[in-house]
C-alpha cells in the first residue's frame, strides 16, 4: 500500500525596496502559514538595524489578539509610517515573530567585532507604542516586569558568516548593501525649497536662527527662471563606500549561500531588501546584485523557494 507524503510548501522570497518593509512581510509569512511560531532571524546586512522606533502613532498590538487576515494591512501601514530602515527588528521580537537575532556582518566591516549578549525589549506599559530596551538588572526587577507586561528576553549575536549557527529553521533576511555599500548616503541628499524674493535678498535674516551653524545643514541660494530657491543639504562628510567589482560580488554571494547550505540552514521565509531609495546600495549595483542573488537562492541545493508576488 502506498503512503502519501505531504509536500512541504516552498518558502516564499519577498523582495522590496527599503528594510522597514520586512516587518510587514514577516507578518505576511506567518499569516500564510510559512513561519508558525517565533523563529531565529539570520540578518545578513552591512548594518545592525537594532534601533528602537520613534514613538509610534499606533500600537504594535492592534487588537491584543492573534494576527488575522484583516490586520495585515494594519501591519503594512505600521511598517511604512511608524518604522524606519533601522528600527524594524525590535518590534518583530515584541510581536512574537523572532526569538533570537543573528546579525551576520560582511567581511569588509573589518572593525566589527563578534559578540553575543542577552537583550530585553518591551514597550511602555505594554501599550506597544514606546519601544525600549532594558538592562539585565532592569529586566530582573519585579516592579519593572509588572509595569512592562510585554517584556521579552532574547539572544542577540553579531558574527561573521562562518560563525553563523547551523541546523535550524530561520527567517533569512538579506540586505543588498552587504555586498556593496555607500555609508555616506547623507552626501547624496539635497532638497530645493522655493522662497520669496524678500527672503532671497535678505539671506542674513533668513539664516538668523542661532542654532543653524551647529545643525549640520548647508544652505545655497540661487535663482532660476525669475524665481528664488534655497538648496538645503547636510554638510558634506567623509565619503565612505565599499564598491567591489562584479566578480567580487558574485563570489561573495556564492560564499554566502554555500555557507548557509553547508550549515543546514533551512529558510522558512526569505526577505531581500534592495536599500535602493536610501542609497545604501549604490544604484549602479542594485540590479546586478539582485539578479545574482536570486540565481544563487533558487539554485541552492536543498532549498525549496518561490518568488512571492
């Protein structure tokens, strides 16, 4: 008598522009039945992204209950409006998506040190709006635990690729800036604001605020088509970039996937961030890295993946 074997669904691969969107796609993966309970996060990135979000306008806990289909749009809006590209992981720990975080930093970050520690995260009064981390002594205080009902303790490690722990089912999260990165993105930012003729003629009055010299903002006045403008930009900083050759990038992508496969990492879901609008992944690299990474991901031996639309 033949015994039917239940097919394991292919893990979804979500590709998006900026990293705060990962919070939404992780919730979608859980809602669609791919991740189940909390999983370890393997965060492959040039940046840790472990900041707490600013005070949020809405709670992480929309109804203080389990995630349901109608709440997915709520989490999408929360990710887009209340989180930024460095503050989406701690909220995911609080909402039960992640139980441990492994930040895999690139080899070119030669000043980054491997480290492990226990972390504690909570929201003020358990309301899900003001997210904060606590020291071990603070988390152990019985009064703190009573006042912070959503307090969660988790393991956080920063490590090079070869130290990634194996034999586990994970959420695999990859930022393209792991392979090529422009850290001095503020040098690329500038905003042109139209001003009145009076403001243009009396520039000293326009810049009279005494804190402006210390703000790190530069102002350039100019005229165009009979109208007056001021160009506002951050003061230029030292240019810091890692811009390898395409051959180096392709080799590093292969090394990443081959190492994870050899360590018997099993992705339950994969999120891939382009970091294209922020500029951390230089625009001339984005398409090439994405194409190479997709080939490596879908060619990984033992991984069953499907590109999510």
